């Protein structure tokens, strides 16, 4: 078998970047394919006539770009998602009549009356108060509301622990930019939130995929990864894992928290969908408060367009997180946060959350009816489900075939990290189509696609 040897342009710029560029070109051209093993650092250096350190830097640069995955003792592989976009939203205009079952929409038509909300604010306070620069951490009343919201997730905290952000994605940006540095490794589930993947790639954070089971991240796999590599932090979704809907048990949470102590890991806990189902389990963060940051987002429950989320952070991490808010947007828009805080404190937010759970439950029952005979996992009031595909389907092939029939879904390849093999599965949004008839029609199209005999 011929060893892969890239053509490295040596005219301009550092050689290690030229090596990463050539690897990227070869992946795009199909010369290198997902899962393919690259030569060792020494073999590549000999083939190119360069120092081993140049190859090491080139591979690391390609890994930062999300192209390669390297593991001590196993080698360097082309990332499973190297040719799959992690983007959840396309900037290209969608095809007319496309039924959305990929993007998870938060049932915005059930949100409270924004106009009435602003009128209430104007009657109670001088609105110009919210048009000025404020503390990057947020106004005192807003941080108090954030503490109330965090308690819905099962995390008791005070307003002094809260940092207000412009949505959960911004909160994650502040966590990665404020607490990690380019080149640092972040442990994540082997299938994880695509927005986290894109963000890590943009910031040069290397993701270390950790093997999962029916409860999510496996402690023994996290322990082994930490012993092999220098891992700085771990990203968790223990309540309703995206995309598999797995829920981590209390003992599993205990063990993950213990390992964070053993390996000195920062915990970044982002349970975006935990409030979509009733019943609380104590967050992992509550087991290691001094090293954990918890993202208490609103978007899946209330007025996604307001872009409001709350970070719960320990004393040692608050300053870099607040500095990250200042460096990115200075502050979350106070008027937006005031509206969200008002709805949190007067009980409106919880009423809306219950209404959305009820609608999600109706949609889940429709999915159970239409997808009869297919294997999928979900929560009875959840916003999405994880569909196992029959042979010989792959997630990417199913996504393409569904799109050709006017249905947008997300194949498993969009969620895989590093050299993880993509399972034959897809995530179906139960809330993407606002019209219930469109939603039902989309399910029927997908059912026929997977059960036809031709």
C-alpha cells in the first residue's frame, strides 16, 4: 500500500501551515477520506524531507481546523466529520416548501406577547435606563432573575454567582475563550452539539472525543483519555444529551465529578434541553462547584430571539468569564434581559415552559404513531428524537435523500467528533415545522423512505 505523501508548496509562509493546507486540499478533493490513518510523524518527515517538529506542528494545525484527530498510542486519522459541515443554519436560501425537521425550533408561537411586555416595562421603569452601558456581568436585578432561573435546573445559587450572556452560544463562547487557550484539549461526548464543534474550531480548541453509552459519557473512557492526553476541561450535556437524548444517572454524575477533581478539569455543563422534560436531577456542577460553570439558557424555553442566558460560575472563574463578555459584546443587551427577567420573576416563563412541554408531548405522540416499526429514542415532552436507521442507510445518505424529498434532517455525521465512527442514525426535530400538518407530512415521508422495499 502506497503511503500518503502530500504535495507541500514551499514558496510562501511556514512549512507546517503549508502541510496543513495540503492536507485540507486533499481531504476536499477526496484523496484523503474520513477515518483514514495518516503516516506517523517520523514517516511523514522522512517523506517530505523536513524535521519531525514541522510535521507535528502541521498535524496540530490541521487538527485545530477540525480536519484530523490524533490520539496518543493510536495515531493520527482524518476526522470522521472532515467533509461534513457542522453548521446548523445555512446562509443559502432554502428550497420553497422545505419542511424543517433538522433545526430544533423553540415553538416561538407560544411565547408571551412582546409588545405587552415592553409596555409593562415602560409603566414600571424608565426604559432609557436600559440603553446605557452596564456592568458586563449584568444588572443586579437581572442577576437575581438568573439565580431564580438556574434553580429550575436544580442548581441553588445566589446573584453574585451569575454572569448574564447574550444566549447560550455566547455563554459557550465566553467559556471557551475565557477559560481555555488555543491548542487546549476539551473532552466532549463522541457525538456532541455541532455549535460547540464549530466554536472550538474557530477558537483553536482541540476536542477529545469520549466514548458514550446509554447514559452519555463513560467515566472510564474519560479517565483513560485524561491519562493519555493533557485535557483542560470537559463539556457535558447530562440531562437530555444532544443528539442522542441520553440522560446521565446520579451515580454516573458522581463519578464524572470525581474524575474532574482527580484530573483537575474545568466542567462546562450545558443542559440546553433539560427543562423540556419534567423532573430534576442534580447537575454535575453542583458536585464540584469550585471548578464548574453551568449554562442556564432560556432559548429553548422562552423567546429565543431575546438571546439571554445565565452563567453560574465559582469565584475563581468569574473574572475571566466577565472579561470574555466585555471582550466580545461588552454586555448582554439590558433591555432584552429586563424583559426576560420580568417574565422569570412573575412566573410567565414557567407557564410558557409548561405550554411548550404540552405541545412537544403532542408532537412526540404523533411521531410514535407515524414512525411505528422504526427504532428511535426521545423524551415524552422532548423537542427532538434520535432515529436509528436500518441497513444499509447512513446518516449522510438519509439526510441527502430526505432533502431531495423536501425534508431537512440532520444525519449523525454532523455530530461526530474526531475519528469517531458515525452511527447509522439521524436527529429529527419535533418542533422545527410550525404547522402541525407539515410536521405530520414530514414524518410520513421519512417513514416511507425508510420502509420502502425497492
